[in-house]
C-alpha cells in the first residue's frame, strides 16, 4: 500500500505557471475576478497564468480576499506551462486553504521534504531517586525555527504534510537514540490523526527500531492533543497495533480537563502524565493538591505508572515524590538537549 507519509514532497510552485480555481459559488467567483483580474474562465475553472513568483503573489493576494470557509471550499490545481488539464489531474485538486499554507510556509515544506530536523531528548527520572534516568522523551527540533515547534505540527496539518513530518520525527528520534547508545526507554510523541493505516504508516517506524536493534518493549508512544481526537475507534486501532508488538502507551496532560479523564477510560494507557499546569506550584495551591492527589490515587488503583511533568522547583519534586508518583520530568531536573 502506498503511504501518504512516504510520498515524495515536491516544491508546490516549482516549474508550475498555471493556477486553476473552481467553485460553484457565483459570489466567490466574483471575488476571485476582483482579486485576480487576469483570471480567464476555462470550462468550470478560472485560469491564471504567470511566473512562479507571480503566482505566489496572486495566491497570497487572493487569500486576503476570501474567508476561511470560502478558502476551504475553493478547489485549486497547479499545472506546468504546457500541461493539459485531464480528468485525472482535476481529481488532484486541493482546497485553496491548503495551497495557500504551502505557499505561505514554503520554508516548512522544504524542511519536511529534506528532513531538516534534529532530535533533542529530555530525561524522565525515578521520583524516589531523581538522579537515576528511567527514560528519555524525544522532542523534534528544527535548525532554523520560524515558529514554535508545536505550531509547526499544526501548520503541517493545515498543509496536509503532518503524516510526513510525524514519520520523520519518529524515525529521527529512533536513529538519534540509538546513536547515543542510551539505555532505558524511549518516549515518542505522535499525532493519531497523521496515521491513517497502522500497517502502512508505521512500517518505517518498526523498520527503524529493527535497524537500530531497539527492542519494541523499550518504546512508549505518547498520545498528544488527545482532546482533538475525533475518531476514537481509529485511535484504538493504532494503539492496538502498537500493543500487539510490545510497545507501551502513555497519555499526556492528565488533569488538564474532563476530556483527559474520558480518554483515560477509553484508551487504558500504561503510563499517565500529570499536566504541567496542575503540577506548577502545587505545594502552594490546596485546590490543585487535592485534585492531583485524587488523580494519583485513581491511577494507582488502575495500576498505571504515573509521571509528573513540568517539575521546576525542589518543592514540586518533594510534593509529588511524597505522594507516590513513579517518575518525574522537568527543567528543575534536566532540560531537553541534543544527544
């Protein structure tokens, strides 16, 4: 099966001089005509011919003239100078919103196409012995960041390039972890929405583990942004695929809201991470302390390993350790760093 995450990424505007736009909305067609006066009607499309830089400017100009909803409903297709519009090519059109993002953030498209990323690791320590490392969490970094790394993932989703970025992050983390000869476990974040078929999308991840001689039971996949997950059954299939191979599962941000408790019951993870905001100054806040204490008791009753993240002071570390948290992570203990 061809996997979206492994499809070669070509520069969106490279050697393309024709932009075709299609909509059934007369009001939107009028908007396009006003914003792009050189657009020529062609069957059900509107054709704009220009240089690569000219098309870039016109795409950015049109984005200023249409609403977000209009941008999603407007079909866009780029063609080479002498390329004919065929039925097969017409089916390759994408929402104008995706085209706009790829043009606006061309630097990110280039970074993904060339895998221009590195991996930093943040240690996770035993709470009872906070100088002894239990695991390391892999964190993606880019050499020339032009936006926060968490924003990079959301923009990549808008560009429909999140599957490729998620694959690059996993494989890069595995290679860097092995090259550093780290012991203990490897925690890796993943976006469930970027994996549409576990067998196809995760084949390269397990191949990287095999290539580096890392046992599957040393890996923990951490579900992030669980509150945004719409298809729970799909996520369960992905997690089952991991578990059947011995990979453990962690749920991030427990205590950040009702949705995190709901996800706890649905996903049955092996590890839970107490939310950073919950841990912050917990020794000074009786409300947070009571809530965290109940969550810790509940996790222990469910036989889940508990990680308190966001430890930034000795007092926070002492509080969670005294209440039986298994593992701790945070800037007070160690910051993320290259291997």
